[in-house]
């Protein structure tokens, strides 16, 4: 009888212990920060978490949002002029028509973001990740995109005149109809880029990798393509008036209908009536 009573007490004690451990686990789970809902009313500040929030038309000019999480947030029509967004996470964010003039987006992650018709003149996007982003019609006049990642991004009809795209990655990007007057694309990696009808007047493309690029009807008047790699590129009806192609590689390029007036050929000689 004593043994049975002792065994019963032990079972009760074990049961109570398990219950206490379970209750403790539930309490810890409820207190976990990971389970807390995002506070979309939080004051915009560095490192703030506003992912998925609707901030349409928000007035955030000059605000410091460095390192903040704005992934999948909606910021259409918002004013972020001069804002500090270095290292900010804006993956798949919607920034259509957003004002980002003179904003600092150094190292920001805008992968897959929508920036159609956004105002980004004089903005700094050095080292920013814009792979697959949509910047159709965006204004990037005099913006700095040094070593930025724009592979497969859409920049059709965008304005990038005077912009700095030195060593920028543009593999498979769409820049058809874009304005790139005086733009610096020195050593840019732009294999297979679409530049159909783009205006690259006085552009700097020294050492740029443009193999397989489509430059049909592109305006390259006065452009510098010294040592540019244009293997298998299509330049049908392109305008190369006064362009410099010294030491450029045009192996396998399609050059039908090209305007060669005053162009300097890869050999260093001036183009003749039939081109280089």
C-alpha cells in the first residue's frame, strides 16, 4: 500500500512538472518579438520595421530611415527627397511616382521594387541592389549608381543623362528609348542589354561590356567606346557620327545601316563611306 501511494505521488509530481514547463513555454512564445505585429504607426527612424505598411503619399523628406525594413511597403507618391536610406530594405516595395531627389540610397536593397516615374535626380544609389526593379520612365538625371546592381531591371524611357553608372551591372536590362546623354558607363557590365532607340549622345562607354547588346537605332553621336566589347551586338541603323571606337571589339556585330560620319574605327583610322 505504501509503495502504491509513493508511486501515485511521483506520477502527480511529474504531471505537475510537465504542466509547469508547458505553461512556461507558452508564456515565452507569447512574449517573443518575432510574433509581434508590425506597427505601421511607428515613428520613421533608423532600423524601424515598417515592412508591408501602406505609406502612400507620406511626407518623409529628409527623414533618416537608414537600415529600416520597408520591404513590400507601399510608398507611391510619397516625398522622400533628401531622405537617408542607406542600407534600407525596400525589396518589392512600391515607389511609383515617389520623390527621391537627392536621397541617399547607398547599399539599399530595392530588388524587384517598382519605381515607375519616380524622381531620383541627384540621388545616390552607389552599390544599391536593383535587380529586376521596374524604373520605367524614372528620372535619374545626374544620379550616382556606381557599382550598382541593375541586372534585368526595366529602365525603358528612363532619363539617366549625366548619371554615373561606372562599373554598374546591367546584364539583360531594358533601357530601350532611355535618355543617356553624357552618361558614364565606363566598364559597365551590360551583356545582352536592350538599348533600342536609346540616346547615348556623348556617352562614356570606355571598356564597357556590351556583347550581344541590342543598339538598333541607338544614337551614339560623339560617344566614346574606346576598348568597348561589342561582340555579336546589333547596331542596325545606329548613329555613330563622330563616335570613338578605337580598339573596340566589333567581332560578329551587325552593322547594317550604321551612320559612320567622322567615326574613329577600332584601327584608329577614320571611317570611310562603307564604314570601318
